[in-house]
C-alpha cells in the first residue's frame, strides 16, 4: 500500500489540467501525481509500517514543486518555470528518476503555455530519448501524450496520431487507466482533421474505457466529442442527447467551463437547424455560466453566437 517517495512531487501535466484546457473536451487526461507526505505517512501507519523519513534534499525538491504549482495555478508561468527548474536540479542531484521525469513534464507544460514549443519538445525528448536513465512506462506515456499535444497544436495530425499510438502502447505496459483519455485525444484529432466518422469510432472506444474505470469527467469528454462529430453529420437528435448527458455530469462535477461548452454545443445544433430562438436561449445560458466563472473566452464566444443569432 505504500507509495514511492518521489510520487510526492506534483505534476501539472494531468488529465485534470492540461488536456482539458487545450481542447475544452473534457481533461482530463492523467492521474495527478500529487501525494502529500502527511497522507503517505498515514497510509503507512494504517498498514502497520513505520513511515520513512524524507531527506532534506527530497523535502527541498517538494517545496520547490509546491511553490511552482501555486504559481502555475495563479497563471504566473514564468515563476512556475523557475521553481520547476530548481526542483529539477535538486532531483538530478540525487538521481531521483521519477522526480526528474515529473519536473521535465511540468516544464514542458509551462513552456507550451508560454508558446515556446521548441523547449517543450526538448524537455519531453529528454525522457523519450534517454540513453542513461530508464524511465517508467507511465512517464513515457506522459511524454508521448505531450508530443501528441504539441504536434496537434501545430496541426500536424499524422505525427500526433503516431504519438497517441505510442502513448497507448506505453499505457498498456504500465497498466495505467489513461487509455480512455488518450482515445479521446485521438478522436479530437480526427474531428480537427474533418473526419467525424473516425472521431465517433475513437470517441466510443474512449467512452468504453472511461466507463470501465468510472472516470466521470472523461466520460463526459467522450460524450461531448461524439456529440460534436454527430452534429457535423447532421445527426442532431442523437447529438443533443449526448450533450445533455455530458451537461448533467458536468453540473454534478461543478465544471463551469464544461457546462458552458455543452450549452454552446446544443445552441449550435439549433442554429444549424435554423431554430434561432431556441439557439439564443442556450447561448445566453452559456454566456451566464462563462461570465460567472470568469472565463472571458467563453463569454466572447457566446456573445458572438448570440449576435449571429440576432442577425438571422
């Protein structure tokens, strides 16, 4: 029942952060690699084991990592990058392999936020192309997924799809529960590449796996993806039902941005059918949800669609 010491460091590259922020699907992709030392000790005490004592070096790395995470949540990405770099140096000094991988991924995530794709790739490639350090299959899954994200950002779907396949392979080797999230990303790529039929196939595969692992947030992401694909195929009745199911889950999870996206999706279906009055109601609800959540992009998108509706 005990966890390795290095799992106490934090990763911002998780399905509850990066994946959902990029695609507004909704992701979150990875399990959070965040286990506080107090929880670790309690688990070991509960199992009848004496909790280990962390060295000052490990505690220093955790402290840097926590500061970085705090800065990241506040949107101060440059400060977060500096703290993650310090945490990486500390982990290198004691060859904490898992900690090195986590902080390389964290740095790649921040570089991507800053639009520095070259350095993001360099961080990930250090994990994927390492000759001196053997990283776990789980970390290789993370790195492969990030490569897929970076290529998707640039609209390079062929290499992105290759990296999703590698991520799935590593995930199976690791016995991780991230497969459904990876299939969601694959479905999204096919949507972006104007192939809704393939998007539905992979979205359903993701849905099956996410239900298997009872990942409600990723189930909603799968439903939303399939709904978007069916909308593009003019399968409106099915799409609305899928959006409504996703909306119900997102409300239960309290995910304001996802709620707004679900509402926008239903509004788009009504607009596509020429039902502007119905569409306007959903755009107004999406605008309200986005405004209350402080999400300016959602507010802008909803406002634009409301204007479009009123011009009809």
